[in-house]
C-alpha cells in the first residue's frame, strides 16, 4: 500500500474528515439553536407557553360554551334553521321571480329614459352655447331664431326627466316589495348569529392565537431621562417580550410572567405601556431579554428591579410634586411622614426649600417649663413621650447640660411674661370639656385614647397630654389654652374660644395629668450661667441643627446642617459608610437598602470612635423605616423628561397647597377629607358608650364629614366661617370648630382645595333663587308634617325639633347663605349617593309617584320646589 504522501492529491480520500466536520457543524448548529431558545431567548419559550396555555383555556371555554349551547339553544337553532330554509325557498317561487323580472324590466326602462334624457340635454346644451355666443357677438337675428328651439327643448327635457324619475320611483316600489321577501331572512340570520356569537368569538380567538407571531416586543420612551451631557436620552423596554399579559385583562389568576398587572384599570390605563414602558417605574435593564440581566441583578448595573416593598419609589420620579399619589398608598404615607417630621429642616429636599419650622420657638421656653425638664427632654425625648414627632437628639450629659444653659441664657432676654392665672377650676368639669370640646381630635389625653385612636401614622401630630402636668406650669397652660398665638404666633394650635371658667376647668384637669415616678434630672451644682457652658451649648445647637425646627435666638442665619437628599437614592453601597455594623451583624448585608433601613431605625448605627454622627434618632418602627427608605430610594438625582412628569396644572396646584395646609393644621384629626381622617370619632364613641348612648348618637355628635364640601357650600360663606367659625349650624353640639386665625391666603387656599376636589372653580358671587307661587304652595305641602316632615329633624332658627339633640339636623335658616343650590337639588334627590350612611332619608323618586297631586307627580319639579323654598326660607320663617 503506497504512502499517503505518494498518492496524488486528486486521488486522496477525505471522507472521514468531512464526516467529522459535518458532525461538528450539526452539533454546533443544534447547540446554537438550543442555546438561543433555552438560554438566550426565554421570551420565546414564555410566549409559546402562554400561547399554548391560552389556546388550551380558550378551547376549554369553547367546549363549555358548545355544551351549554347544546343544552339550551340547540332546539331553538334547529327551528330557526328550518324557518330560514323555508324563507329562502320563497326566493325561487313565482312571486319573487316575478318581482325579479319586474326589476330587470324597470332597469331597462330607467336606462332608456336616462339615455333619451342625456341626448336631449346634450342637444339643449349645444343650442344654449350657440345662443350665448350670438348674444355676446351681437347677432340678434340668430338669437331670435334659436330661442323657440331652446324653449321647446327645455319643455322636452323637463318631460324626459320626469319620466326618468317616475321609472326610479317605480323601481323603489318594486325593491320595497322585494325587501319584504328578504326581511324575514335577515331577521332569522341575525337571530342565528346572536346564538352563535359566543362560540364564533371563541373560534376567532383561537385563530388569532394560532396566528400570533413569536417576536420581541419593544417600546421606546423618547427623551425619558437627562444624561451626563445635559441632553435627554431615550429608554428602551423589552419587558413585555416575557411579561406578555401585563396590559391585558383576564389573567389575574395566572402566575408571573403571565399575570395581568396589578391594579391594571388604574395604573396601566393612566400609564399605557407603549408610552411609559415598564422600567421607568420598576427599574431593571429594559433593553435586556435574558435573566438576570433584564432585572438588573448583575454587577455594575445601577438600577436593579425594585422589589415589592420598594416598587412605589418608581412613582415618585414623575409625581414628585404631589403629596398624595393615587394608587401609591405607601409612597403617599412616606411623603406625609417626611412633611410631618420636617426632614427638610436639616436636609435639602427639592420642593421643600421654603417650608415652615414645625417646632415651637424656644426663646421663652423657661416661662413654660423648668430647666430640669429641658435637660431631661433634650437628653431623651422618647422617655417622656414615646410617640412624639421630635426625634431623640441623643445628647451626652454634657451636651444636654450645655444646651440647657444656652436656652436658659436666651430666655433671660425674652420679653414674654406669663400672666398669673386666676384661682379655681373644677377637675371634673375640665375632664368633661377635654372629652367633649374636640381636644382629642389632635391630642392623646388618656391611655384609652391611645388604644382606640388609630391614625394614618405611628406618631402624634400634636403633643400627648397624659403627663402634661409634669411639664408645664399652671400659669403658662392657662394663657396657652386661652390664646396659643400669644406665646407662639406660628403655632398650629387653634383657639378653642373658651370662656375664662372653661379654661380654668381644663387647666385644673390637665395639671392632674402627671408622670408617675419621674426620673430625676438633678442640675444641682451645675452653673447654667457659665459663659463657657453657654458657648458650648450654642455650638451644640448649631452643630446638631436644632434651629432647623425651632426659632432660637442667635441661630437666625444658620443653614441646614446635613447632606442634600435629592440624589441619595442614586448612591451605591460603596459610597456608604457601614462602620462596624457589618462586622457585628447589625445589618444583614452591605446593600443600599440594608444601610438605609438600619439608619432609619437607629441613626447612630454606623458611628465609630473615629466617625461622629449627629443625626437625631427617630427610632422608626420596621414599617416606618421601610416607608422612609422607599422615599429615599425615589430621590436618585435623575431628571425626567417633561413629557413623563405629571403636569398637575392649576387644579393640581390647588390640591397640593390645600393638602399641605390640611396636614399642617391636622384637619383630618376631626373631619373626614378625601375618604381619610375623622380620628376623633373612636374617642367620642367611647365617651358616649360610657354614658349609655349608642354609636349612632356618637357619630351624630362628631365633627361632620367634609367630603364634597367644595360643591356643597358657597365660597363666601366658607370664607367667613373659616375666618370666624360659629356654632350656629349645629348649636346643640358640644364639639366646637376652633379658630385657627387663618390669614386670607390660607382661607383662599382651603376654598380652592375643596373646590378642586370636586373639579369645579366656583367664584365668589351672590346667589338669588326665585320661587314661583306654584312652587311655594307645593313646597309648603312637601315640607309639612303630613308629607316629608322636614321640620321634625331640622332646626329653623330658634325653633328646635322634637326628640334628643343627636337626632337633629342643621339649621335651615343658614341654608340660603351657606349651601349651593345645585348641591341642594342633588342632596334631596339622592343623599345616600353623596354621603353614604347619612341619616337623611331618600324620598325620591318614589315619593313623587305617591304624590300625583303635587306638581303633577314630577320628581324633578318637586325637588326644584323644595330647593327653591329652602333658598328663600327666611321669608316664611315666622309662619313655620
């Protein structure tokens, strides 16, 4: 056998090499396809899986529909089919064929009439042209010769056109007879189609699923976010390549990624995926189509997918200017906490640059309490009031002593003096006043209040009064209750419009509210007048930023003491200092979330001997810490394109300004606004139960709901009421609306807010409603005891209804100035629709049918008469 090298090239055999290479090629091709389908393109598998699943479910629906059809409609369908066959057989009968022949004949007749007419019209047009030409060239003789011919042709054309029209009318009559034959067929076909419609729709759906293409779904959000070079960059999303049913209804019970987006009707309807995508809200790497890359859980990707506890942080990118974000309750709660706790006092936060100081001024604090209490308070606020909004400064003994010394120093220069309170006061009456006047709308006064009074936050909006007697002196408390603004002009505490005796009784009661076995705060031996100690106190206050919340003499020009938070959510864990927390396992890992949650729960968690931290400790619960962490995550420093940021407009500005003002004065402590609040009600119910009264009676004695207030009342009346509240509406109530001393701007802000809630903008104007004689007679009957008996519940001036006060309704005499006529009409027509649970009975429309003798039994006319009479009731009050 010759050597291979001796064999000519063209005679050598390469089959085994080709076989090996072909095998490798086939193997690599198979591997490439497998890798694409199983590893690199899971979206294809998901789409095929959901198509298969949806097809199987639709087939099951079709089978069930067919079985249902067989049980219910098979016999009916057979009857309809027989009727259709019989109706169609008539189309080959002599009568129908005769009509068809008539149609053909009349078509020929129309065609002939049309042709003759057009020929005559053409001849007429030619003669008319010659006539006009002769007229223009001045050939009078030619015009005279042509005129008779034109007139004759005009007569002939008119006759021919009439013949054509008659033929068309004849055809219409024949076709109407023909339609009579087809009408029955059409009706039967429609009935059959209606029976088959559910199955036909399912079969069409099956066809659409079968024809559905497997493809990458991609959406581009143009100009979504500002890049490093100040130009706005596009953002690409391919998320729905896997999450195929996010914007489709009916898949709520499916597993991810086949599940419908939660709260789809609100979120997806207002944020269509083809416009807003997914990653702008949920983060992740929208361009990627493989896991874990698509969810952003890879090295160096700065925005991984937000988990369920953090997902609402995505809402704040575009809704940062709103205090309340619809469909994002956790974000709304965290933004309220930021506002209530004044994070902006120490930190720069966009949109909160010019906010008020939420703490009391401290320039006259020693006129209110003792140096011993000041020392104890700044040393550990939570030991005295666990639920206070003020965080714990965590001062050392020396720092607390120095702060006390400085506050004592500046108070010596205060011009404020506390007047001596009169002697007297009843503890029992004072307790009753605190219980009944409305103090518990803001304050926790007893341990029982703490149990029953559940609010939307875990801290107190106003100071707890269970130990107030251990804090303040009697003289200051009396002056404060009588007029809070005489001590602190910027306080949110309103005037309760108390008499001297009422104030003395309340003071007598509150001074009994003392702490049992208070810890000693012994300042004996401390020289609070030491200049060195005073200077140290000033330094401590400056370094710790106490002036951010409090007016403090000597600190008027000081700025914020801590970092800006606008970009904090964009920090990486490498930029955060963990101190010894990881080593001692105080945090679970070195992530941004773990660091921030730890910081919220213990602000000094990362302090070391070398690194001093000064942030006061809010001691947030797990829930509150998570809420604040979510809000901080939303502040990542990115600038979102204007096409994506929520444009709140004039109405939105009114809502936001009003919400902040309502929050500042804690209006929801007493009233229900935007379906929230009324936190005083549980304490009122408890008080009524203790007196043997019902819960309904307690609710009747509680502050009213303010739902729909902007549409309900006239702005002129509301302006006057907010400036100077009265008890005339429900004078029998013990709870009284306090006087907040609103300025005109604040009042107008609240009016605009209530109107914005109703999406109206009603100007200040005088309202005049005319009452006809017929309406007056009808209304007098309807209001009377024989009919609707309105005066059995409603007060009319000095005339009180019968029965206990808890069953009474507002004074009708105030209605002309107070209520909007449109609201009155809607209220009378259906009170339950406007305020579910109201005691106002719903008379209409049923009562109108039972009273045909009044305005012809017309419900609208009766309601209008009742409204017009009410708006003019002062004219008739003496006769009622």
